[in-house]
């Protein structure tokens, strides 16, 4: 019956036992067997699929129980776990630390465990570099729950288990955990998108300003215009938490680290600066002279003021569009809008912010912001620069991903 998953209690009686109050283990002899009580606690129908999903997401499920081997094997087979290797608490006794570390890696089912051994196994897994979650609902589970990185319980558990838990499930379903893992990874991926994209974009802008300040006889953009630029970009970034995340990101456990941020910045920050410098050259030598009727040095003060206003406006528009499109270019390793698309909220917010910023020089606040009126043909130049920027970024992503598994 154990091998069928039943927990079994034998029932027996004895005539003329010791007086009431004097019962002891010694009285447990010469009993007449009258039958058995068999308890079956079948796993939920959803467990097998939930375990398969957890395995797909890189999460290994191990059973640490005080039950006997036969019952645990039966339950393991029903839910699709590998039961070829099962260790008992006595199997672990007397082993060296190195042997124990190997045993906890190769085996997923441990039976007849004391609370101390449950805790020890968790510590061994942590020493092997794993992040360990432990799910329990009894008094004996409390020490292991306190040791685990994440402790999980249910609302019907004993008080000490619920007090030790980081997460309390209101529904006894592993599928809830699996959904929580994927939601957490989506939040993490979108957080890294914002941090990496914003850092590289800002680094590129600072680099561009340094280059422009070294050669231009005026500031490439006024402080107020930079603030408006950052306000539009920052507002559009509020949609990033609602962005979709590619399946490979959700199926792989990842840890928080800032070690690769500088590498990301130095790859993609200067990429945007290349097109900023091209924009500076086109504005200074072609676009602005064509509108004002001469090069900057040959103009009178009024003409130079108009030249500067046009230059500021031209770079404002180009910089805003590149900052918004970099979100689409760097959110995924594939070519944006063709092989990968952001969520609708991200598309609307980023393109909407770029259009709004483009319209500012033609609105009533243009004079307040000291913008000039650019010809509509300039927008075609910006479009060409953006296409080149996306293509170059795609090439840079290819080289960046030669040594990295993920882009963000």
C-alpha cells in the first residue's frame, strides 16, 4: 500500500493492559491485529504541469520529507519526478562535505529526514551556488524555512511556519509559484532595460556634448531644452514596466549584478554619439547655413542668433528621436519593428513623445524655449539618420552578444 502512495497505520488491541496512567512502550506487545487505516493524499492534477513549467524555467524541484521511501517514490512517479535515486537521512550520515555537496546535486528526493538534515541540505545547495526556496507547513519545517533564501507556506499551515514564511499562498497550487517566478523575471528584465538603456543613452549624450563643446562656438543645446528633452524621454519610459519580455529571458534564472553595466554603456553610448556628431556636421555646415544664408562666422549677430536657434532645434529633434528609438533597438537582440516589437503601450508612449517634441518648435512655446523653425525637409534627414542608427546598433548588438548571453 505504501508503494501505491498510501500512508498506513496498523490497528491492534490488548486485553488486561496496565492501569490507566501507567501505559508505556512496554505495553506495545502481544497485540491482536484488527486492521489498517490507509490515508491517501493524492497530488493535485495541476502539479505535473506546474513542475514541468518550473523545470522549463530552470528551477529544480527537490522533495525533502520525513515520510518513508515507498510513499515518496509513489508520489514522485505520479507527478513526473525522477525517482531513480533516493537518499534517506541515514545515507547522508558520515559523509564528507564534498560527498554531501555532490549528493544533493544528483538526487532530488530525500526521505526520512530530521529537521536538522532538511536545514543542512539547504545549506549545501546554497554552498553550491544555488538560490533555494523551501515550501513547508509544519513545525518541523520552520528551521529549514528560516535557512532558505525564500520560504513559502500556505494559509492553513501552523503558526510558526507562517511566521517563518516570506510568501504565504492562499491557493495550494504550485502553478501560482510558477506564475510568480515569471512575473518576477519580467519585472527584472524591464528594470534592466530601463537602467541599461538610460545609462547608455545619457552616456552617449554627455559624450556628444563634450565633442560639440570642443569644436562649436556655442552650446549645442540650452539647459532648458535639455530639461525638456529629459522630461519627454523620462515620461515615455514610464511605459517600460508594461513591456513584453521574450521567452528566453523568462526561462533563464538571472541574478542582479552591475558588473556589465560599463561594458553596455561603452558599446552603445558612443554608437548614438556617432550620429550626434553627423547631425552636428550637417547642421553646422549644411542645414543652418542653407537657411540663414551663410556660415556662422560670416553672419551678423542677429543671423548668428538665428543660426544657433536652428542648430539647437535640429539637435533637439534628432536627439529625442534617437533616445526614443534606442528603447526599441536595445529592448531585444533582434531588429526592432521587424523581428521584434515592443508592447503597444511602449510604442505609443515613445513615438508619441518623439512626435510631441518634434512639434514643439512649431508651437506657441517655441519662442519661450528659444527654438527656431526648421524646414520640414529636415525631418527627412532625421529619418535617414535614424535608419542608419538602428542598423549600426543592430551590428553592435551582434558583436556585444558574442560574449554575452543576454542583451539586457
